C-alpha cells in the first residue's frame, strides 16, 4: 500500500465558510485558496456553510471562527464529531481536525477569533501535501493549539542597509508578510524613511514613505499589529526648532498610515538624545500619536553602547512612572542589563518585549560561539545563517521574562531563523526538525520535507568546531547536491532552496581552501626555516612561489563557480545583495559575503611582508635573522607559553563563569571577538599597520562588568616572567579604562586604554605573584565598557626575554603598535 493511498484526498474539495464573515476571515479564505492554487494548479470552489447543498461525495474544508461557525458546531452531524474531545483553544489559537465523515474526507479549521482562523489556515497549509493536481492530507489530524506568547513578529526594514528588503516590490513584501503570518506571526515592524541609513538606495522601486504607507495597508489587511521602530535622529532635542521639525515629520507619517499599534523608540543605537530630554520628548510624541491612533502605545529600549549606572538608573526610574501611553520596555542588543536583571528592576506590570538579533554572526547580541576564523573571515558578520538549534536554545533561555518577540532582521539571509524563532514563540516545546519539515513542505515541496530539514540541520553543524577537522562539511554538500540533481525547475528557482544550496557549496569551498592553504603555509615556513642551509635568497624565492599558489592554482574551481552562479540567481530572484561591486550591497559587512569568498585563509600576506622586508636587508646575516624572527614569531622560549587567545586552543586558560547554553548573549561571560576589519583597511591604513597575522583577527573580550581571567599552571615559583600582550581590534574605542592584575594584589597596569588598532605591551611579573605554580591574570574594565580585546599572550621566563632583546622584531611594521615594558606594582 502506498503512502498516498493512506492519505485523505482533498483534490476536489469544497471550501465551506459561514455566510457572514469578517474582512480578515475573508482574507484568510483567499490565502488558503491562492496558496493551494500556486502549488497544485487547482482552484477550489468556496461557498457558505450550506453543507447540504454540496455533493455528497465532495471533500470539505470547513473554515471559520468559533463564533461564525456556531450553528455548524452545535449541529448533530457526523462530520461535527471529528472535533469531539479537542479542548477549546485560547486567543489567536485554533482547532484542526481531519478525517472521514459521511463517507468523504472532511477537515475543520476553527479559529478562536479572526487571527486564529488565519493561523489555523497556515497550519493546515504546512500539513498539506500539495503537488501538481493533487491535495493530500495525513489522516486523523487533530490539533488544538494556542500561542504561548502574545507577541510574535519580525522587523522588515525598507532601507539600504538590509541585504535584500530594499530591492523588494510591494507585492514581494505582501507575500513575505503573508508567509510570516501563516507561520504564526501577529506583528510586523516597519521603519520610517529617516533612520541611521541613507535616505534612499539604488535598488528601491518605491519611495520609502510610500512603501511605509503600503506596508501599513498590507499589515492591516491581514489583521496583524503594526509596529514602527522610530529612532531619534536629531542632534539637539532641547532646541525648540528641532522639536517642531521632528514632530512635523512624525505627524505626516501618523496621518498617512491607516494603522499603527505600537512604536518602539530606542534610547540609543542609533540616536544620542540625553536621558532627561528623552522622556520629555516622548511625552510630545505620545500626545501626537494619540491624535491619529488613540489606542497606540510607545515602547522604550534601554539600548546604549556605554550605559553608566546613572544612565541605567535614570531610565528605569522614568519608565517605572508608567505613563498611560506606555506599552512596555524592549530588551535587545546593547542593553547592559540581562533580561532577569531588567525584569527585577521594572514594575511587574510593565511588559518586556524581546528584540533579538537573529541576523548577525559576530559583533552581535548572540554571536556564534567558537566560530572558526576561516568562516568568520569569509562569511562575515551577515550571511546565510540558518541556526535552528541555536535559535531554540537562545529563545527558550531568555523568553520566559517577556511577552514575546519581535526580531531584529536585516534581510532575507536569516529566513530560517525567523520562522524557527516564531515557532518557538508559538510553542517553546516545538521540535525544530518538525518546523523545518513544515518549512520545506510549504516552501519547497512536500517530497523535500525530510531531506531539506536534515540538510538544513547539517548546515548548522558545518559551523561547529574547527573547520579543518569537520569532514561533515563534505557530507552536507552531498546532501544538498543530491536534492539539486533531481530538483525540477520550480525548486531550482526557489530562492529558499538556493540559499541553502549556496551555503553548502560555500562552506565546502572554504574548507577545501583552508586545507590547501594551511598546507601551503606549512611548506613555505619549512622552506624559510631552511634558509641558513640553502641561503636566504633561494628560500625567499621558493617560499614566495609556494604561497602564491593560493592565487595561481586555487582548489575546487567548480565549487567557486557554483557559488557565483547561485549568488547571481539569488540577486535576480529576491534582490539578495551578496557583493558590493556586483550587486550594489551598501557595505562589505552588510551581507556582501561573496566579496570575501577568496580571502586568504593562511598567513600568506603576513609572510610575504616578512619576505619583502628580509629581501631589503643589507646583508645575509640580517636577512637570516629577520626570517628566523618571522617563523618564530610566537616562540615563548624555554619554559614559556604562547596563546592565540581567539583560537580554540587559547580557551584552555580562560576561567569561565558560564557555558554558552547558560549565557548565549555572553552578557556575563568571556567571548571571542572577530576583527575582520583588518581585511578591509584603506590603503593608507594598510601602509601604517603593515601585514596582519591571522592571530590579530580574533580577541578575547567581555561586556561590561565581566572580567577576563587567564590561569596558568605548572609555572616555576622561583622565576620571574615577562608577559607580552597584543591588544587588537576596531572596537577598542569602547574599551577601557582597564586594570590588569597578576594574582590578587599585583597591579600590572591601571587606566589601560587601547586607542589604536594594534597595541603590544610587556609587563614584568615577579615570582611573588605565583603561588604553587599558579598565576592568574585578570583584566577588569569599567562597568559601562567592554574589553580587553586581548589577541595574543606570551608568558616568557625573564632570562629568556632578556636574551632576545635587540634581536629583529617579529612584526614587519609597527607604526601602529606600541611596545612598552611595564613593571608590576603591589596592590
């Protein structure tokens, strides 16, 4: 017996609804008919609830709210019995029951209210097996579902900073909003024309204000809540003329939009309004909003890159006054307080909205833990990043303190994350694999449900652990290629399928390059190490030739070509801007991951810089000394230790308070920061800094009050040591002042500030700081700052350090690197 023969056949079904329905229920009925027709070519007839008039053999899909279907629900009909035993659903929930009754297939969708009808329609569409000319449903489907959280939504920003949204038409936005609603979203957040972004962009098909109005109409047509993220972008909110201009801009928007339910006003990121002006200003905004949208509420977020105690306390005090127009408080990126801390500080009656960043990989609210540097260098901060298991873990860790979520998104690359997060907002117990099966069944095709779900989970595992050792990356590519080889044109042209396929090719290409280029570096280093035997000039020529193979004879050109082709198709399909030059992405760190696909994955640039410096030396002895310094750059000498802190091995010394699953935002934990900005420096900056070793691209740091602690064991109690630290990064402006201690009482440096991209400092550590062979180093920073952005640490025996003074520097250019020797003091 085939699977199809065991299923209920709704191919010739009638859609039955109440004789009197609301506009929003009519919209849900239209969505059901249209989405079925797109996938099957079948247009199901739709009529009112006169079941007696329907042919006795016709399958029925009965759709409506509890109120509108009351007469049918009370009737003693065999088909009514399919609902027996299902509990009543709560607000926005639904009951779905399917089976055979009166000798024909029958499916019920009964919403608690109008939204429940739409969400029930979405659930049925995700369960149906829809193919050309066929509509099948698993038998004995019985569901009663009510959302766990009141708020479930996503931000869709029509602005150039996004990786796709700015290229969309009104029709594309409507389809995407429809799809989010079919997966349970009840809220959409849009942006005003003026934010911290360019006013317009090359991809925009509609002026920003006109699009804002259109999006408000779309959201209202589906009966969803409309939110506006509205930052304060003026420079002086104490100036009366500025205030009047700002109010005039808002009044024009409030008047034009048919629906506004909530406005989120961030207190920073972006915006620089003073706190005392913030609350006075929002009083004026609230009064204006009430004139046009009397039920709308204002929400505030305590987002601030450098929040002092005074600032945080002032914000809490202002919010706890609970003005009648206050909707609640929003917790998102750059909020110093954790959700439990914020909940404890706020009046219990004030709700908290979750505003999670699901779109970024690092320099983010929820950075990928222990991400391989090769992936960070190439994929960058914003790329195709399905993280289904991580999304569930993060959601369920932080959401109990909130009324739900409205996610922060910068485009289409986080599409899977949106729907996984939304599914968890509906039901935190939902299995992510089941959500992915529904995703695949609805968006790709019912025959792909299992393969697509498993392959998407495999993409997440591609990013686990050291890439060079992750052979599963090749298995993942095979899974996606198997689907690709048999996929019909409709699937081949599906942008969601294309995104997963591109990720699989991209990961495999990067891994093959990493294996190849790691070997090239080892070969080149071995040649340079032989310079005393074969001569500096011969070693230089051979090593340079080996390193150049990464460009002249790269591996896996077929994978590279596949990535290019898929990126091109995605741009034309959905406006995905994966390149600045080719697709006019706004910046390299805003989704333009294809521009970094060929970033060198070894120290080739740095070694070539060392070779050039050696070649310019005056004599053979100097050349050999410079080459020796280059290949022994990280050598700590006998009895010493070197750690590349951003690498997995560097973590062995870190004293950590929490595991990732306990603290996924690293609010109270040390984390790895990635400074791939070194790969995108302007030419003048490159000349100043010089070639950059890969070790400078990662650093250990912590947010706010959390210190960085390193623990060394098995040291010689009878020896003094010299500590050398490389601080690096382009976020260092937010660090300091910091204090570095050895043990509990030995202050190595106070008021430490890192104000340049790279700074290298040496400290003398006396033997008194070592107890029973153990040395603890602690960097602590100011309460409103981050730091220390420590990239490398050498701990050298003092006698060895003295012996190497005056030898060639291991860094080709150090105009941006400070070398200092600091004596520790007793604290």
